[in-house]
């Protein structure tokens, strides 16, 4: 029996996704995302930023490469994978990556007629209107 290994994260792409292929021709796309967490302290609101590496495979990888741009909002549903390797000194190292199983991008808006703060407000309002409660 498999243990539960599921993750849902939402943030912004740190840089452009990188699309590559395996020797057998399977597409793989790597992209880091940043997640902001705000919390209250005695001195006021604090911001904590976390960065996570994500990889997508096959058609999902091609879709992420096509639609993903630095700074674009993204929601990723996937699983955690631990990668183990030897560093240059021969020491065992490991890192955790997120393997995407579903990726959604937030809408992009033209910035010609709307300033950035208005764009963020429109995105937040549209996002809030589309939320579906989960129980």
C-alpha cells in the first residue's frame, strides 16, 4: 500500500521554465516557484519567502514551457520526490523536488491601460470569485 504523498502549492514563477528531453525523447520541464507567507509580529507584518523546484513531464512539461513566464502566478498539484546524489567530495546529498501532476496558471492581463496595482487587485478579485470551497 502506498503512503499519501500529495502537495498543493501556489506562488509565482521565479524565472522562465526550462524544457529539455530525456535520451528517449520524453519532455521534462524544470521551473522554480516562490511562495510568499505573511504573518503578524509585534513590529508589524512580516514576509517570508520560500522557493521550491518543480518538474513536469511529457505533455504537461510542454504546456508549462509554452504558458509559463517569469512572475506569472501558478498553482501546482503534485507529489514530493527526494533525489539522492554524491557531491564532488563524495558526500551523500539529497534534495526534495515537486513532481507536478497538474498545473494551473493565473490569468495574464495587459498592462497598457492598467497600472500594476490595479492588475493585482483585478487578479485577486477574479481569483476569489472562482474559489470553490473544499470540505
